[in-house]
C-alpha cells in the first residue's frame, strides 16, 4: 500500500475506531482489589473481539497467574520481513473522586473533538491505535505482527513480567511498540526514549515499649514519630534536591520543557515554588526523586496526648534511566539508618525495585517511525523522557536486548490520566493511528 492509501484507510476507519473506543471505555475495567471482576473480563472479551476483527490469527485470552487474562493475537511475517510486538493494556485506573468529574467517568462523552472518560487515553487509546492501524491493512500485513494487551497494568503489574519471562517465544519480536505514552503537547510528536526506574520500601521506627502520656513523659521520652520526621527531613536539602550520598543528579540529553507549562499541568499554587535545581527535564527524567507516599501515624481526629512508641513511612525512589534500583535502595535505607536519632530502632521491609530504560539509537525501527511520524504530524519526533516507570519495558529490553523498543501514544500531558476528566483528543488519536500504520509499512519495506 502507498502512504496515501494507508492514510485514506485510517481516515475512513476513524468513525469505527471512535465507536470502538467509546464501547471499550464505557466498561469500568478497574483491575484493583475491591472492584468487581466482571467488567474487567468484559473488557478482555471486547478486546479479543477487536483483535479478531483486525485480521489477526490465533486470537485468544491468555491466563496470567494471579492476574486478569492478557489478550493475544498474531499474524505471520511475510518472507524476509521483521516482526513487531504491539503492546497496550485494557485495564484502567479507578475513577477516584466522582465529584471532580464533569462527565460520568464511564459514559464516554465527546466534547470539542475530545472523548472524555476514564481510560479513553490510558490506555484504551493504545488498544484502539493498534486495532485501527492493523485494520488499515485489511489482513495483508507488511510485517509479522504480535499483539499483547495486558489486563492488569495499573495495579501492581509484575505478573505479566513473570509471564513473558516464562514465555519469551510468544512475544519475541524485532521491534516492540508500546502505545502507553504520549506527546508533551497535542500535535507535537515525540518518542519516549528514557524511563526512570523505581524502588520503594517501608521504614519503621521504634523507641518505646508503648505510648506514654505526653504530659508525664514528653520532654524526655524519645518520640518515634519525631524521630521518623527528623529522618525523613534529611532526605532533601532546603531547595528540595535529594541529598542522600551516592544519588547524584543526572542530565537529560534533549530539549528542555517550560517551567510555566509544568506549573500549570502540575497545578502548583500561586506563590509556591518548584523544588530542586537544574533544568526541569534533568529533574523529572534523569535524576533521583524521593517521595514519602504514606505514613502510619495517629490521625488528627484520633489524636490523644501521647508520645508515640512507633511510626512508619512508605518511601518511593525514582531512579535515573541508567541507575541501579537496588543500589539506590541500599543508599537511601543506609542513610536513614545512619541519621536515625537517639538510638531509635529502625527496620526496613516491603521492598520493591524496577529498572529504568534507555532506548537504543540509530536502528531500523527508529528510522521507520521517524518517517511515519513526520508524515502523520508534519515533523519528525523529538526525544522525551518519562519520569514514571514501565517495568514491563525494562523486562522486555532485558529479555530481547536486540529488539528496538518504541514508546508513544495519544496520552499527551494534558490527557489527565490517573486524574478526573481524563480525555483523548481524537485528531491526536488519528495521527497516532496513521503514524503506527505508516510505521508498519515503512518497517516492512
Ligand atoms: Zn497506562
């Protein structure tokens, strides 16, 4: 097919793509504990139907131990052509605070060219991007195709990693396309070429056998909560830079982002400054970040006049793409141990680590997507990083070091993923679908 034919086919398929996205996003496939299984399974069934309708063979749901099924389909490679693995996920974040939604989260609503609803962007836009790009070829694919759509990415998603480790042949490919990212701004094409890794742990501080009256004992009895606060406050300096020895700041090799735009998308309040030093992209994509994400301490409403015997915190570390998560975990826990005051007893548990990712450069798939995006968006993509982590990407790049991994999608920075009023811009979705279809043609040529 010529590029023009591909573009026309995508254009002609857009109404159906939007209709399918609307159907899929109407299903509350929240794969979190405490949410019903039926909608998740219904989304798996619809995804299976969509893959079958895209002309793939051997379409089936694949059981993933301890998780919801992944949906898989494939088409053999024409002689001499490479194989592409297409990834997305059909589960979504919970809706969160319903009062903050302007439209019902699971009633996809079209407003000014954007479809609003939970999962319209993250990542049902990715599912539909793959399906619609494949449909453009009418079953005659220019490359070998494998599609895997995960069923539980948003909640503790380590299970698909174990699955692909145990079943590498199923997903082996020359290029891997992860449609679960997006451009910084709509119409401004980008490839995500780095991801940070992450590590997390729980720290517990003990100082007393039991809680004591703060009148009778406060002033001399060592307070575990006070000890924990002192320890946590040493993790950053006054400017907000991480000050744990060994965790040096990194630099991102690419264009910087505007602090003003960042302030708006982050909703930083008037008069409140950003934290850390260096360029914004250095801080967000290439440096360590430490966040205290939870505290086990008495609540304000349940407060009594007592000195606390124990306090706990959950701490998350974001790791630069090339950094080592295990080393960072050791550095931070070692530092907290060292700064603990008054001989307080400090223990650490519930460890999590995940590697970051740095895309290779100069490959055939990258050249193919560059050309495809140039045609679909009018410009070649620039490299951007992502501060978050996609553990599966690190796993796949470890399993298939020769494979090129491309990350993109229709989740622009204002798509409000994981937040109220999530949306996808339909023109952006069309450009992503067009780029993906053109990529498959370029890569197979
Ligand atoms: Zn996602």
